[in-house]
C-alpha cells in the first residue's frame, strides 16, 4: 500500500500506493506509513518526502470510511496516528501533493512541515458532511496555519477549493505545474540538506510546540467532550453516518 525508498543523500520517500481506493488510509496502510517514518529516523535520513504515484487524480481521500468506527474516532484512529508521528518526528516532512486531497488526507497535508502542490491539488475537509467532530488541538493547529475565516469556510461548507486558494490560505507553501513538481521538491530538499540536521530538528520541535499550545481550561475541554459526544450520539448524526457507510459497503 506504500513504497519506501531512501537515496544516498538521505532523502527518504514514502509513496502512497493504493490508487484503486484513492489512497484512502486504512489501518494496514497507516501501519506501513508509520513504519516508513520510523525507518527514516532509524537510518538517519535527513528529509522525508510524502507523495503519491505520478498522475493520480486523488493524492489522498482521507480515512477509509469502510473501517470507520464513529465511537472510536479519537482512539486508535490511524490517520491521527500518522499526524502525531509526522509532527513528533525530528525529520522535516515534505508533502508533495499531486491530485486532490480530501478529509483526513488534508489533516496529513496540514501536519507536514512544507507542502509543495501541483495546480490540480484541490482540497476539502468533509467531516461535517457526516457530523464528525475533531479534537480541539487539530482546530487550533489549523487556525495557526490558515486563520479563522478560511478554517470556518472549509468546515462549514465542506466545499472543495482550488490549489491557488489553498496557497493563499497558507495551506500550501508553493503551487507549481504538475510537470515541475518533482524538480521543485528536489530544490527544497537540497536546500534543507545544506542546513545542520540538529538545527532543523530543534526548530521543528520548538515551532510545533508553540503551534500546539492552547489556552483551553479543564472546563473548556470537558464542555467540548460533552458537545462532541452529544453530536455523535444524536439520532440524526448516527442515521446519517450509517446511511453513508451502508452506501459504501453496497456492491453497487
């Protein structure tokens, strides 16, 4: 479900290789990605490039909904495990995005350290189509990446935005033509290789630590957990999720 390689310069490449399922993340695929990230650390790679196969229409469709457990969204969620590993890794993780990116795939992109996207890399976060709440730490992180107006637009509407719009919102560092994507990514990685790895790791640690800070009180967190539970357990939400999952499991 993935391909892993590391070159002589210490550039590790993890390629999403589940095109028939639009690179939707299931448990097995997540385990392979996590193993790839760990291998990159153990072999003392300098940079990790996370990409899909060339010329795909969808970079990642997010969490594989056929494995979705609405009652265990925050525990054992494979997409969130990848996000946590990417952020905690001392290695810089570059997302090279060709094709659209949706839902949990966008969580992964937002958690990368640098994002280089092709002009066909449209983006959407669709959790509210199902009524799925997320952890406040994720929302707080996005606010620091994009700003509150764009975050609200994406979450309120679940609409797809263009790569250019995502760039202006701060989601992507660069947007280039698809034919130039690999070359441009190589330029970024070469620049990183010119820097001291310990310095890069230290900067990443400090910036992510600052970005993950939240002023929520214990009462705030208790209120959020209560509201999330109410949403997930409401008859309307449960019926909506079950209908959607049933349509995915249908042979037709």
